[in-house]
C-alpha cells in the first residue's frame, strides 16, 4: 500500500509504523519488568507498589489497542474468510472493497462513541490510580479505533480503484 | 433484525474482521434498545478490569521467543535420549514434545513450524511412512491445548469466569488421554516397522539434559508454581516471560537484541487481534444477556432435546461445525457466554464444558476447509493440501473418539477437582 502513496502521506505512514512498533516494545517491556519486580518485591521484601496492579491493567489495555492497530496495518485481523477465495477477479475486489469500507465505518463509529465516553469521563473528572485523570488512559480507545478506521479506509479506496480498473484484489 | 444479522454473517464470510462484525451487531442491538452507544467505550475499557488478561501477552511473547531459540531442538534431543530406544519411540517423542511445546506456546501454529520441521525429517529417516509422518506432525501441532498454561484455557477461564486453576487441573487427564490414544495408534501402525530403534545411552541422556539446563527448570517452576499455589497465573506468565528473555537473550544468546523488537511486535500483533475481539465481545455479550438471549436459547434447545445425553450430542455436533469455521479464540469469546448458561441448565459443570469445548475446537484445527494446521503443514512441508487432508484423517478420527470420551465421561475431567 505504502509504495503507491507518495510524499507526505507515505512519510506519515512510516512514522506511524515506527511509533506503533516502539510503543508495543515499550509497553511489553514495561509489563514484564513491572509484573516481575512486583513478584520479587512481594516475596523477598514483603512489599510492593500499591499502584502496580492498576498500572499493569492499563498497560494491557494499551498493548491490546496498539497491537490491534498494528494488526490492521498488515490486514492481519482475525477473520473467517471462506467465501472470498472462491470469488473470481473483479468480484473478489468488490467484496474486499465492501468489507474494508464496512470495517472502516464500524471502527469509525466505535471511535466516535468511545470518544464521547472519554469526554464524559473528563467532564466528571473520573480518577484512576488515586489522583490521575482517567481520560488520559482511556483516550487510547478512540485513538486506536480511529487509526484502524483510517487504515481500512485506505485499504478500501485501494480495493475500489482495483474494482474500477478490473483487477483482482491484492490483500 | 434478521436481515441485519444475515448481512453481518455474509460480511464475516466474505472476510470482514470479526471484531468489526461483532461490534456492529452489538451497536445495532444497543441502538435498537435505546442504549447510548458510548457504552461501547465503557465495555472496551473493561479490558483493563480483568487482571488475569495480563497472562495473555506475557505467555504469548514467551512462546514466540522460545520458538525462535534453540529450545525446540533441545526438546527433541532430550525426548530422543529418553524414549528413542522404544520401538515406535520417535512417534511418541513427537507427540509428547509437541504437546509440551504447544501448552507453552499457545497453539498458534508455531508448533508445526518450530518442532514439526525438526521431527518430520527425523521420522522419515527412522523409516516411518511418509503419510503417517505428515499426519502425525500436523495433528500433533495442536495437541497440548488442554495442558497448563495454554492460552485458550486461560481465555476460557476469563470468559466463563471459571477459576483458571481448576481448568488447569481439569485438563490434565483429558489431555493425557488424547496423547495416549494417538501414541497407541502410532505404536499399532508401526508394529511391523522393524526400523532399528536407537540405543539407550546414559551419556546421551546426561548430555542432552545438560544442554537444556537453562530451560528445564521452566516447566517445573511454572507448573509447580501454579499447581502448588505459589503464583497466580498472570504472575507465572511474568516469571516465564522474564526468565525466557534472560536465558535466550543474555545467557545463551540465541536471540539477539536486534531481533527482539521484531519478536515483541509480532507476538503483540497476535495479542492485539485476540484482545480486540474480546473487547467488543464484552459489549455484545452484555447486550445479549440483557436481552435474554441465553434464556431464549436454553428454551429453544430444551424444546429440541430433553435429556442431558441429547444435549451433549447436539453440543458436540455444534462445536465440530464451529471449530471448522472459527478460530479457537474467537469461538471462545463469542460462543461460550451463550452456551455456558444452557449447558449449566442441563447440569453440566463449567470446567467440564471448557475442556469439552477446547477438545472439540482442537479438531477444528484439522478439519477442512479452514483448519489452520492443515494450511501451515501444507505450506511448511510443501505438500498439497489434499494429501495433508488424507494423511491427517486417521489422526482426526482418533481425536474425535477421544473428544466423545471426554464429553461423556465428566469424571475424567473432574477427577482432580473432587473435594
């Protein structure tokens, strides 16, 4: 996909990948280190961080969202896909277009409605881990789904252009 | 309503990501019952409210890392040293090694790639028949799903709200049954194969054990820790991830620091794919429970079958079909919340349901048209998919028999759970 785009979009795309990959590495590493140190502290020093469990659960949420965004970038979301492989050329592209626009639309809707949830949480000043505003941690949900929607929109446009040019889908 | 459902099923069959299909059905349901759709955000945030989920990324990462190291080769060497002298021993080694490996790496197909690639040529060299080898390696690739700390077991525990420890205990005997039945079959098929078994050598046993000295403590610590009540499951996952990271990257240096980001990223893509489905399913499940779908389903099933026996037959047929079209993770997340209340209505223990569910789904890895193992094996060993179907068939049938036994003999699952 990226080869076809040029200039600023391609550069943004590369930057996005880099950020996602780095985030995944960072999040996973923090989870491993925090969870292990918690066990060591508890068993050998009879202590621990009171906030650790909550932070770990937030890290998990972030990992899930960034992982899901990365999965959609390679079009590697879990899917059933039994029919499309039997469809001939153009029909296949048409099906892909439909599916990808549908996915973009659904993800966009989730992004919008979870944005409203996060906004409410900001207005009502929900707190996490004692005195941190919850919306900061929750905002990964609308952000992630918006990125997924964007990715599938780009896929959908590419597939649509293949339908018009009468070629088989590539993805 | 029906048209929308059919449309969603069609989209799913055309290859729409499952998370989108599930989310769409949940939002459609909420919208129709005048629930504010910002509930989607609340439900997805629910991911951060289930502490045990932490085990999923940690075990997945550890599994990916293990399969990139020299551990598969060492595992085969030890098994060979211990069992290679038996007639038919190599087949049994393959089964045992695959089961252990899958339990730790989570049945995402890595077993066939990491272990199958070592075992397949070894079996051939030992004089086993081509089609037997293919079938064995392909079907062994998902063996071990029922053993701790396999990912599907953990996910079932999360979704069904059953204690993971009981699931781990419940899986021991049924999982062993599957391995034993396949081993017996391998033994029987090769009874005339007089290929010379290897010799038993204490020196080889010692050397192979020594070579694996860093990995050997891992199953002991993790399984001992979980079963002995020292660790919670997510703690065991953290210990495993850290330990594997230290031995593979720092001590044995089989995985370089440079490779590490790629492995982390790849494993987290799988985790993201699973957890996003779980997240939207939290929403769709809540919608379905609110609107009483499980009760209606129970009433419907009760009208069709009235005995526990009849229910079990229907359940098995349903699960076989399900396993052939859905991957195990999506199936757990989507279907378990619906059938659990029904099964309990028929007096079925939730732990037993989980083991039956996973055992039946394990067959799904091997059933056409979409069985994952079939494709991976076809790809990895460069054989046509039809030849893999044929080679796997006897193994599939034996596993099917074992699933029936597991389903109709609940005591097997519940043996270690009696008070």
